[in-house]
């Protein structure tokens, strides 16, 4: 079945450093979504990427979708303490209906 | 309602008891997912309902777990003969079910503790 792998599992950075999490699918995806879960909260939708090679930005966050639509990345520039949480990618295989989540990357920040 | 709601928010039960968790999705959302999240871990897929299609039960960890959904509304997740390893937060999410509009809206979860 479809698998979505996400690395790293954990990342600890100093405030102001950059952070990147990577997502890889075993199959070609129709689209990929990113979610953020704050400590004690539930996952909240951030963005969806649909097109091959697509890049989207939200302030300090940059999201990329690979040319082959099998991988994606989320990059945060100059992290702030408000960025703490777990970031999940989720993808839907072409022809399938179900969205499959990666294992998440937990980001902690030293102020 | 504005979002996905779940009840109860917290449940403490004794090992061996049955529990029933409820999810009220956003009105009109045909897709509904249940996930389990152990402390500090990722989202473990349990079951997926899409409209009138047969549910995808591939994530249910054992036959003690079952779920039902009435039409396109409320869903209940039942855990029979609970075990301590069932302790976790159970999250429900719904989406429109339409291609390209699969954003999942999560409920606040039910925190289950099995003593």
C-alpha cells in the first residue's frame, strides 16, 4: 500500500536557525498537504500543493512539491518559539481517495 | 456547528471495560477518518469512511476495535475489553471527500486512559 515517510522524526534548533522537514512517498501523489500540531492540540491544515515542482510560501515557511510528485519539503527560515510543534505531511495517491499521513517531525526550539 | 466535535473529551476506564467514542463531523462532509495518537507519537490511521462506500478498516489494530457511521453524520468508535496499551488520544477528522478539496478538519480528540 501507499507509504509516506517523513524525516527527521525529531529536530531541535536554536531560535533563529532554519529548519527543514522532508516527506517521501512510495507512489506518485495527486497532491500533498502539510499540517501543524501544537503541543496539546490537534493537527491544523497549513497548505496544499498540487502541481509538479510547485513552491508556495507563507511568511517564513516555504513548501515545495517535487518534480516527480513523490516528495515534498517544508522549510522554516529563522525559527521562532511559536514554530514549536509537530509538522505532518499527508498525500493522496493518484486514483485513491484516502489521505495518508507521514509520521511527523517534532520541532523543539531553544530560546 | 463550526467544526468537528468529539465526546467525551476525556475518558478514564478500567482494563476490560468497553468504551464508545463519538465524532460529529462538519455538516456535509462525506469523508471521515479516525486516528490514534499515543503520547509523543504520530497519527496512526484506524478507519476511513467515504460516503456510502464500504469503510477502509485496514488500520484497526485488533478485532476489539470497531467503528460505525450513520449516513454522512455521526460516527462512533468502540473499543471492547480495553487494554492499557489502548491509552491514547483518539482523533477524528472530516473532509468534503471531493478531489482537490481533501483538507482534513480535526476534532479536539478524546483522551483515553485505561487503568
